[in-house]
């Protein structure tokens, strides 16, 4: 809930600095707390350090501030209401799950994009969304700015290099390439980036268990997290190599929801304690 206030305050308070402040908000979808708290293990129970999994994020943490104990606000602990709340800076009561009815699949309150666009009198290229999941653009609000979510917007199918592996999502690789292509041209002041591959790999664990009775394993989730960390490092380097962003850009990295931490390692793939608390599978999907 504080993200909207933090981002808006950064633009207002840092405005006294030389040059215009920039903010980049990166959300790594579905990150489990254990992976960022140095408590993860591999499929054989061996420790996997945070520095090994997320070397770039680990290095960046030493230069900034790390908050380890945030609580999500949406009732289901899933992505669509999470992004609705992140963008609006408050609980959006009509958005309760990923399968929210079509008539409610939009932000019911002004978003961070609306607030910045109107409050700072920004133009189309001053704000940007680069999101792997197509649904995120539905929640961005009324402001007219550059949006690229999934396969339907942005560069287009002919420019993306990987096929559609995950339903309704493009690969994080293509999201990164689009970021690297468009940001230097447009120079937005506020950028939202969404990376989803790790969350999708976690869902494949559940699919393998339910449909095949097999264990897909946590290795693939960890591999995707490391790839996302790699893209994060490259994005930060790209920004610091650009005089427009160098030394006046604040990077915020967070997640939309966590994952289960049950004693049985085969059940790490869920969304926090959604099914345990709510007993409503339709909310937790």
C-alpha cells in the first residue's frame, strides 16, 4: 500500500535535486520469502543461498534499504488483485481474484500512473509499463501513456523472440528486450516492470502434481528467479549507463504475492496460505 505514496513522494521530494528524479518499480511475480531470506533449499534439501540465487539483487540491497516483512492486502493472495492494489495504493474491494468478472477488471480508483500524469503534467512517453502478463495493462487507469503487457501490446509478435510458453504471458526475455529497446528512446520518468517466469514455473509444479502425479521440482523455479535477477542487473546497468537516469534514479523491487512454506517441500508452489485460510479454490487460482 505504501508503494504509491513512496513513488509519488520521491518525485515531489527529490524534485529539489539537480535534474528530474526517475523511479523504476520492478515486480518479480510470486517470490517466496525463503528465497530472499537465505533459507531456500534445492530438491534434495541442500541450502541455496540468496547470493547464489539473486546475486544482483543481493548486491543492490547493500546499497539501499531492505524490508523483509511486508504483508499483502488482497484477500486471495493472487496476482490480479495484488497489481490492482499496488497501482491504486489501496484495497480495491471489487477485485477479489484472478477471475474477477469482466465488468470489474479495471482500476476502480485513480492509479499511480493517473496521479503522476495529472499531478506532474506528464506526456505519453513519461510513463511506461513493460509487463510479461497481459492482464496488468487492464489495471493501469485512465492516463494515456506507453503500455506493453503480454502479447497484445508493445512491439508485437513479429518482434518477440520466444514463443508463447505460458498462457497469456510473454517470456521475461522478451519483456527485457522491449525494455532495453524502448526505454533509451522514450526516456520515461516512471517505469513499471513485471517479470513472471518464476511464478509460471511454480504453477507448473502444481500442474505436474495434479495432472501427472509427478514432482516437477523447485530447480526450475530457482532457475527462473536467477534469470529474472540477471535481467534486473542488466536493466540497472542500462539505466546507469544512460546520463538521463544515472545517479538520479530510484529502483524499487518487490513482489505481488509469496508462496507456501509447508514442511513438505512438494507443496512450496502455492500462493502463501490462500487455500489454508480461505478454503475457496476459486479465489486461489
